[in-house]
C-alpha cells in the first residue's frame, strides 16, 4: 500500500483522492459510518477490486443507473474504506468496508484490468465526517412501521438489539440491512441530513 491513511475518526476531505476505483453494486447500500461486508467469489472480480484497495484502501461504492442504462451509474455514491480482509482456504475473499463519506461522480473510465475508476467530488459532503447529534425521533412510530414492513415481507428482527441502537446508528444500520428497492436505497443515501433520512426511512416503511 502506498497511501497511509489516518484513523477513521481523524479522516477529513483532504484524505479523499480525486479519483477512486469504483465497485458498482445493485441494491447494496453503504452509508457513512456504516459497515458493509462483502464476499468475493470470482477471481476476475477479486483482481479488479483488490487493485484499488491495495493502492489506497478506498473504493467508491455506487449503484448502476436506476434506469438501467448500460455502463452508467447513479451520481452519488459512498467512499468505503477497507477495514478487514480475509482469504478463505478455497481462495474466496471476505472483506468489510466502512463508509467514510459520500461523493458526486463526475466521470468514469475503464482501467487496463477492466475495472472502473471514477473522478469524484466529495466536497458537498464534509458533514459526513462529523457525528451528527440527531434530535429526538419518534422511535415508537419507527418501530411500528418497521414491524408492519417486516411482517409484510415475512422477515424477523432482533428487537432487543434494535432497542440498544442510538438514533444515528438506527438510521444507519437498518436502512443498510433491510432489502429495500434500489430507488429507495438511493433516496436514503442522497438525503442531505439525518432528519431527512429519518423521514424517508419512515415513508418507505409506511408505504411497504
């Protein structure tokens, strides 16, 4: 690795390079301060993914275009930092990315190894480096909406663990874990503030 990063808590916009490798993932959401586990089972995919991670430990997680235009991506993604890495005996890779900050995607290019690289601008998301103090939210209303949504989709939840989450962790962890539609995931990602993310989250739960 040729780029020494400070601890996550000390990172700033200055630590984000102007270009990063891109990992397009459909219906996968990485929010700032969230944790995204990944399993890489294809050797070609592993090679194109590891190249940028070994260079900077950073990669841009972004959704393919919601209108399914080939080769196009959504305009907002998240910088993920490699925080754990393991190679299994069968050669498969498991790794974990921590969300650092969001970015606007300016342009893309194809690398020699077939991977994607994007020129990015994270300047609008400097607030992602600061732990926001979220005003009180109606957790009872969210719990009711979540319970109804889970029942409709035949899913369960560990309510004791959910009750222990802070408001900020609740609005980071649950939107990432729940199998929402891609358009809803993108709306959650692009919400300017935690308050707006909370409202979008509740709207998604309510509409089912």
